[in-house]
C-alpha cells in the first residue's frame, strides 16, 4: 500500500464505513516514529467517487516544480 514506507509494527487505525452500504470511505493510520526523536507518521486514504476516473501523479516530480 505504501511501498515499504510503514514498518511491520502494530498501527493505530481508524476506518470510516457507510453503515448502510458497508463501503469503506476513509482509512486513517498512525505509524509510530522509529526513535524517541522521530515524529509519528500519519496516512489518510480516502475512497470517494467510486467508479470515477482519476490519475496519480509522480510525487517526486511535483516536489521539483
């Protein structure tokens, strides 16, 4: 899901689910920092507009512009 960016440790996860359709709308993951000085990482993945069109850009290209 994140190409190895989350370590294999227990994670706090919150999931938003439509109570009638049981569709998952959002996943929010907290990954603890690997050292006492490191900050926690937060991952939010939203699932909206099912069957819609979208594109995923290159994050390295966006940061260089």
